[in-house]
């Protein structure tokens, strides 16, 4: 349980409709393009990752995550073959940066004779709440990274189940009314759980998403101040933020990765600098995980030298280059 937990990122349920799953799948796929084996764990009743990847489990021949947890079995892990990076393409056109990456999913689906994963994880008690972590640890022995998605609004027992399985928490935030309430509430709940269980939690930081550059400049400028002064969150804010483009909606409609749309000239125009922003943000997040592991265990967990070298060797447009070589974090105000 402990080894895989060090590799698991919970996409913080800070509210619905903020592009949480869209962000998570995009970051996970970028890690696949970096050459890692990545597992998506779908703990939403609606099957967010399952719908995004179009990788539905066959109720007749494949087990659901909910059923595996109930029966004390290893979590199901299925390859998402349609999301394998095309090695005939360059990285700029949607191909891999480092070959060998693979995407897997532990899908959520509900049949008439079984409860949903949300219902299974809602059962309170430390034994019940640790079942997800045990199921994952028995299955995903050769996985490099795990991304775990929860409903935008979840019970304490559901959140506890996710935290038993996840050492790292990533906080997505979008420029929406009352965005701070969901973020502040989640941060407080996670801190309370950490104190009660003494299981270590690494707050990776905040990722601004669904950004509109012209309209949301002030939001980005004031985000750090809002976090520290009003929400009492001294977290990192990953730069440059993920711009919302129509390419995300098109990718969702097709059930494919958004960066795959860079394979065509029109797709690259639609995406603009999004691929560079996703690569920069993903690398920054993984570097935070490596730094944390190096502090506690003396060695990095993932080893990112090859990824850095390959990324910096790419010949890319000037706007992309500015993002890739720019700061990893927005500058936050200093407490006085």
C-alpha cells in the first residue's frame, strides 16, 4: 500500500464544473508521453475517466472497481489502447517525448445488481475506508503513476478512502464564482484527516485551469494573494495555467487525448500553446513528487533527467519555448 501511495495523485474535489477530469486526463496523458506507465482510477459514480477515455469495462467479462473492493480483490487494471501515443509522430504533433509510455484504467461502471463505486466508498470506518488503497496495492505493481479522480462533492468517508490511497493532492482551480470556498473547504478537510490519521499528505500545489487569457489576467495575478491571505493556504501555484480552448471540447467529443489534435495544422492552431503548458505543468508536478521523495528517502522516485533533456532539445515555436523555459510557479506574496 505504502509504495503505490507514494506514486498516487488525488485530483482534489474542489467542486463540480471546473474541468477537474479534463485537467487530470490531460496531465496523465502527458506523463504517458513522457514514457511513464500511468493508471487512471475512476472513483466517480458517473465514470469520469471511463467516459473521457471511452474505455468501458464489459460487465460480462470484466470486473468493476466497486465489485473488486467489495470482494477484497485486486483492483481491475485495463489498458487504454486507443490512447497509446503514435510513435510515428513528433512530440510537437502529439507523439511521445520518451517512448514506452502506457495508459491504464481502473474503470467505474454500475450494473443493475451492484452498487456504484461512490456508494462503496461512502461506507465509513477506517477498515472500510482503506479498502481502495488495498485493492490498488494488490494490482498495480508496475505502475509509475496513478491519478485518482473523485466526485466534485464527496462525503468524508469517500474523501478518506481516496486519501488512504493517495499521498499527493493536486488542487485544480478555475475562475468561477466562489472558487475559493471549495478549495478552502477541501484543504481544511484534508488537513483534519492528516492530523487524525497521521498519514502523510503532500499538497503538490494549485493548477489554474479553464483560463481565458484576456479575461482572467487579474484572477491569475490575485490567486496567490487570495490563497495566502483569505484561505490560509501557502501552496504552490503552477505556471503558466491551462488555457481553455475549443480543442478540449472536440477531444471530449472524440474520446481522445487533447494533444492528439496537434497532428494537424488546424489542430495546432486550435491548441495554440496548450501542449507546452501541459508539458511544463506535468513536469513541474512530477518534480515536486521527486523532491518530496528525495527529502524522505534520499533518492528521487521517478527520475526525470531524460524527460528534461528531451523536452529542452525540442525545436518548438517561440511561444512554446517561453513556457517551457519559463518559471514553474507563479510568484506568491510573502507573509509579513
